C-alpha cells in the first residue's frame, strides 16, 4: 500500500524493500535462493546455517547473500 | 626463498611463494597458467594437475590447446605449450585427479595454490588440505555468466567452510553442462587468480584475502566484493574471539560498510 511506511534493508549493496521484519528463510525463498548453496552475512557477521531458521532480517540490516559458484 | 607476506600491516606471516600449484587446467586453469607464464613465472616452479585429456569442445575457451592436442593429457599439452614459449620454465606435471589420498602431499609441497577445479567437492578438498598445510590459496569458480574468487590465508582469513560450510548437495557438473562456461568470464576469474598468486610471490597481501568477489555478467550485471569474516565454530582456526570484539568496537564508526 502506498501509505504504508516502507521498511528496507540493504541487500548486496542495494536498497531492498521489506514490509516487515522477515525470517531469513522466507527472504531466501522470496529471492528464489536455496539455503544449501548460499552464504548469508547480516551486518558483516556470517550467519551459521544452523541458525537460519531462527534468524530475522530487520529494517536497516545490511544483508549479503552470496551464491556458491562451484564450476570451472 | 622465503618471502615475508604482509598481513594488513599489523603482523607478517612467513610465506615462501616460489612453488605454485594449479589444480585444474580447464576454463580457469588455462588463463591462470598463461597469465603466470607471461608474468615471469618461468623463474618459479609451477605444478599442474589435471586428470583429463584435451577434448575438441575445450578449444574455444581453453585457448592454449589446439585440435592436434585432442586426446592428449591436458598437463602434457599445456607443458608443451609452455616450454615452446618460455623455454626456461620449470613445470611439473601430474595427470591425476586431486583426491583425499594425494591432496595433503601435493599441497604441502607448494607455497600457493590456485583452485581451478570444476566441481564443489574438489574445491572443499583443496580448502581443507590448504588449511591443514597452512598454505594460502585462491578459490575460483565459474558457471554460465557468473564467476567467483576468494583468497584464503589459513588461520587468518575466512575459509570456504567459514562461508559456505559444506559443498552444495546438487551436482555442479550438471549445472555447468546446462549453463555452460562462458570463456571471457572464466578468463577474467582465472587471470585474477593468477594476479593473486603474483601478489603472494611478491610478498604482497593478495587483494581478495578475506573478500569474495562475484562477477555476474548476466541480467543486471554486477561486480560485487564482499568482505567475509571467519565463522565461529569453523575448524579452520581463523576466528578469534578478540577479532569479534574489535569489529564490534569499529562498527559504530563505519556504518554501511
């Protein structure tokens, strides 16, 4: 809705809108990224995969999602 | 000769950078090898490892091979090419796959490793062998229009397991076959890997130490370099409780970085 106050995070260096605090797993799903292939940093700290389910992404967070590239 | 590798101005690590191991002589390894040769690697000792023969389908992006090399082990074709152009090059050939049984011995005999392999399992194997031997290495990967690179200084900067923990469960070879490998993207990453090795042998800190570079030439193209911190609980030994405290203290002064 236009009159709602947009919440946003910084995702890989760019602003990314989030309408509310969001579970990391939900964000990954929305981005169509698979947890087994990615690394996630929130505010410059690596998030261990065991904590993905309990981790929330909040307004103002700096989120870096890195997809593993394993070919050559 | 042992050189001093500067590690951020606070401390130094004794690193000899005379013997360089290139694992894989495909889309990444060929440009890395060529770049090192042009950069004067003939005065270094290079070791090349790859179990595969040259195939005709390789020629478009693995530019040192010719059609007459088809069927020849890549290490032999590459060594012949190298010696023709750089007669005093010192190159050791291993027409084998890097495996758990030989990785430790091979890595320990070298001072810097270029991971130019084509599958996640090999990349994690190189990571683990280099961590155990405390040998710095540069990881590289490429699929389709996307490439990636990161240099690991064992015990100091984040390793592949700090960042990704375990190899992805799906089959990367399958995705490579589907997405292909785009020559210029592989070339860009392979050349960067060579540049990282050159910095190490000049006793300079490799630029991608503790930083992961993603070069995505698809869609909304972008180059992204993300600093990655060691992960508590990773067995590589790079995470130190005091480094976390230091980061926490710094953070208020550097928001947004």
